[in-house]
C-alpha cells in the first residue's frame, strides 16, 4: 500500500515523503495514443527485454509456472561490468572458474587549503541519528574530507540550490570534481568562479548520473571562490534533492571501481550468497546493491531497510573478504563490531557486486585489493510454487491472459513468507505474536508487513492457487483481531506497534474474514472472532456515522486517519461507504453461519440503509457516476464507483453509467486511473493502482462487459508484463507508465494480483457460494475468449471447469465437482434463443425448463442443484 508520510526527508515542492507504504481492496479499447514502450517513460526503459509474444494456443498450464524449481536460485545472465573485472560469466556456471575484481589503492584526493569555508543557499535540518550522533547536512560537510558526510540542500526552496566554496587566498584551478551521494546526484548544474568583482561561468553540466563527476574548466583560473548552482537532480527513492559529499579542488581521473551486475531473470526474494575463492590480504570490501529494475540500479539499492532503521549503510550491504575466501550468506548485522553492515534479505531482480568499502568501515574493510568469486546464488525464502504445489490452475486460448494469471500467482508467492524480525519493516512492525508464522506480506522488497487491505486481493489469489497455505491469511486476520482497540477499531497491520490509523482497513478485515471462511470452511475462526466483529460494527463504525447514516471521516477524532493510499479525503466518501455496505453484508453472512439471526438481519438492514444514503447523497446525475466526496472539489473515483457496483449499491442503470464514465475519463495505455481528475493531488488522473482496478474488472464482468474487462486487463497487466522487471505486478503505475514512486515502488506487490481471481471467478466462472464450497456456482463470462479451463481447490477436493465458446449461441461446459457438494451453473445464450442439455438430456427447450429448475436470467440459462461428479452442459441455437 502507498506510504505513510513522515516529513523526515526533503522532497520537491508539493511532493510527499514516501516512508510507510500500504493499502487494500474489497475500457473501452484505447485508440492510437502515440505512446510506445520505448518512449512511455522510465519504467519502459527495459521494454525491449520483454517483447509481447503473440497470442497462441498454449501447450500446458504447467509451462506458465514462474516459481523456481528449488530454493537455490542462480542468476541467469550478466548485464554489465565496469572497471577491472575478468571472467564475469563464471558467476553463471558453478564450478566453471572464478570472476576476479581488482582495484589498486586509490591515491589521496587533493585538499582545499587551510581556512577554506563553504556556505549554501539552504541546508536540510538534522533528522534522525547516526549511531547515536545527530546527522548534520550543512555546507561544511562538502569540504571536510570525510566522504560519509554531505551537504543536503533544503529542497522546499526553489532551484537553483547553490554551494559556495571560499578560500583564504587565491588558488589555481583547472576544474573541480564532485563526489555526490548516490541518492542525491545533481544532474544539471553550472560552475562559476569569482574574478574579484563578478561571477564568471566556468562549466555547465547536464544529464549527469555520475556519483563522482569531474568538471574541467575551459581554462585554468585563479580564484578565491567557486559557486555550484544546481538546477536539477536525479529522481531517487527518497525524492529529488542534492547531496554533495565532497568538492575536490582539481580534475580527478576516473576511478574505475570494479562492478559486475547479474540478472536473476525475474524478481526473487531471500538471502543472497556469495562464495569467495580468495582475496588479497588487506580485507578488501565488497558492496552489494539490489534493484528490481535496471533503471534504478545504482551504487545504492533501490530500497534498503537500513534507510528506515537509521543504520548508516550507504544503501548497500557490505562484506570484508578474508584472504582465505569465504562462503558468505548475507544476513542482517555487523561483521566487525559496529562496522561492515549488511541488511540481509532482499527482494530484487538485479544484483551489483562492487569492490569498494565505506570510509567509515576502515580498517575492517578497504576499498581496494583483489577478490575472486566462484559462485553467486539466492536462498529463496518465499512460498515455493512449483507445478506440484498448485491446487488451482488456469488455462485459456489467450496466451497473454495465461501469462498474467501465473505472473499474479508468482507475485503472490513472493509475499507468502515466514514473519521474521530481521526481514520485515523496521518501523515497529515486529510482533512476538507473529514471529515464526506464515503470513501474507504486502511486498517482496518492502514493506514486508501484513496489511489486511492487501489481503482483500492477495488472500483470494492464495486460496485459488495454494489453498494449503491458507494459514498465511488466517494468521494475519487473527493477529489483527487479537490487537483490537478498546473502542472496537482493528489495526491494519503490526507496523508502529499496531497503531497506524487507517479508516478503511477495519472494513477489509470483515470482508477478508468472510472470504477466508467462504474458501476454507473454517467455522472455528468465525466463532472465535465473532465478538471482535460485533464490537467493530456495533461500536466503532457507528461512532463515525453522521446523521445521514453515512460514514464520515473526521468524526470521533478521525480527521488524521488515512486509507489505502493516504489520500486527503474527509467527510462522506463513496469508497468508504460502499465498503461499509459490503462489510455489513459479509458480516451478516457470518452471523447466519453461526446462527445469530438477529445480528444478521440488523446488519443487512443497515447495509440497505447505507446503500440508499449513498445513492441519495453521493450520486452525481450530471456525470452519471458516484462522487468521490459529497463536499469539496468534484471528482469521481475508481474505488468508490467500482465497489458500489460489486457491493450491490448501484442498480444496473447506474452501474452502466458509472462504468461508461470511467471509460471516458480514466482509460490510459497502462490501465485505468484511480481518479478522473487531479483535484486530490497532481497526477492522480495518471496513476493506476491494480489494487483498485480489481473491483472495476469484477464490476465490468458482472455488468456483462467481459470484453471491456479483458481490454483493461491487457492494458494494465500487459504493461507490467512487458516492462522491466517483467512477470511480477507493481504496487502502482505513474504518468506515462512509470514507477509511480520511483525506485521506492514495489515491483512485486500482492495487492496487485487481482487479475487472477478476476479470471478464475469471472471469466472461468468458479465461485464459492457457502463456506468451504459446500455450495458453488459456475458462471463463465467468456467475452471474446474462445475457451478456458481450470481448477479451484476446496476442502472437499478440486472443482474443475472446462468450456468452449463458439459464439452465436453455441457453448459447451464440463464441470467436475467433489463429493458432498452441489452447485448452480449458468451458461450464456449470446442473446439468442437456445436449447440446453445436461449430460445429453434436454433441460431447456428455448422457452421453458424441463429439469434442474432451468430458467432464463439476463442472457444466461441457470440450472440449480447439480451434484458431485462430472456434468456436461451443452448450449445450441434453437432450431
């Protein structure tokens, strides 16, 4: 889910600091846009590595499975090398030689003369601490000779940001060299020198990405002042700002630091291993940087927990190699006292190995010498999804849909892992009640904490693929209920010691609890946590209900509460109230299961009251869509409109109008935006969340707009599949298809896997109707797809469906159901008069039913009471 703003790091004006990210859940085809993968934005930079294959008839579902075959995962290729690196390909062939990195001892850089001072137009205020010492970011750090300190400008001020170095007497300069921090490289800047009466231009730099940048002057000058004017910075995980560690008086030669980048083929997660065959005797340091994309692979990782915990790691994991070599497993902690730190577990696709060391790690690690590496691999920690582990599967005539389904399954496997204190979000997320348990986390690389809203999608994905791991969802739901607040509110996650205030996530706890019981039949869970359910719905949410009968954020001290995207919404919000309707109806289902009829009737009645109030106060007749909020700027959100449809708030007429509005206002080449304008924040109408796209996909299928849903799937998931890192599903997509929060964006996020339940539940058509699939339904919504088949695991055994759609009223469906279950089947008529047979016996003659209570409903012939075993339903045009 997107993050909790903390204000600890500088950002460009109007931007929020990204720190705790979290969230949860519940098109017509685009004409020529002029956008191509090569020009769509930063995320498309590696699109050539993932060309879109043609649709074709697949061979087997097993061929699409993405998970590794074992927990030892090795790189698949070498992306690049620099500096003195030999034998890089040996990293791909265990026992096939060694890769050697060499670096001579660097010469000491030149120093400014005594008495030199530095000033700046701004400096960021101290924040946090470094091993107990306060961090300072003032200009003097840029000339102190310590490469681990830096000047950090205050980016709330407008460009240019200036750094001025003043000497006591004139110095002769042929140029300067800037050593920057890898998360604050000035990309565009000018250098000026003082001639005694005015500033004179000396050099101009544009588009720099170099941490160490030599800037020669056109001619040697004698001066007492040098001024650096920064006009643009790189977009980094922490934002856009300048961090200059040192300004050296002279043009230093290139320092060819040895680096090798290996590619694991797709995002993986676990503990990296490097086996060193040997090393020189000076304790040469090795630094590991990790990234899910090539775009954000620099001399620091795209994300590291050390940035959040306050450990000074330089954004990399460090190791000092002993002369005899070592078999090093990257685990969290220091190698030597309080020096040479590594973060341990990482989620990444690309790994950069560099012969280098932090200045603060000397003498335990030195930035020069020689190391020989004979193997690199990963100890994969997440759920190991092999063909044998899949209890559910999917296959269709469309190769693209198949890839997206198994990409979602793999993404979800990456976030199904054991909760371990060293590997999770360091910001107060550790909990003794979760330690050692299997959980569904939100992301592979971050935040690595279970959020209940994310489970609204990821748990459904889990139940449909690996039902044997359903405890990963139960453990989270039970733990959050066990930490219920005295007033009834249920925390969204363990982060901040279970105190992160979100307004919508307790509703997702209700819906996710019903989802869990529905798919697993676990009556014991429902009975045990029924008191928490009652307290939440009858105490806390009534305390934030206004006189119109609607939830209103701001009541009862909730003005500062967030939601899945930490949006600045207040008052009556369609999304919150549509979610409320869904939660009340789901709670009523739990109450009926447990025999609490009075509660069930009361909650169902309240759901109807809230739905009526949503339609009375939040429907915008002029736009033909639900307002995001009843007050403030007029906008219409994907979340509220979609869930209003899936929760039954909208009737068929309003549902059609709302979907038409989203078609007209939110369709993009990379999915559908979650807002129809930018009144909530700049760029909102260009942001896509697969999380909130999932209910829209379901709404389109339920509204008999299957091809519209398929078009949206192909745009959203096709974009992610084709662009680096490929296969896995992103937390969010930003303008022009970019990573919506730069390098901080999680590229393997469980809440984005909604394509899988959408294809299984809606396109293939298999759904649970009562707990444990004692009652089930199969209602395919094929659209233009020619055939599909698949399986869903249940406590009674698997349910399979296999259908072919020839169009024009011709359809064949075979269902195989386990013993002890019964269900309903609905088959499409394509708007024609048809006959229907079950196992070669006619049950619908085109006008009326002759078996299985056959009836015509909205373009489908429904059949009741099909028992266990195999049944074939055949639809033919009536003669």
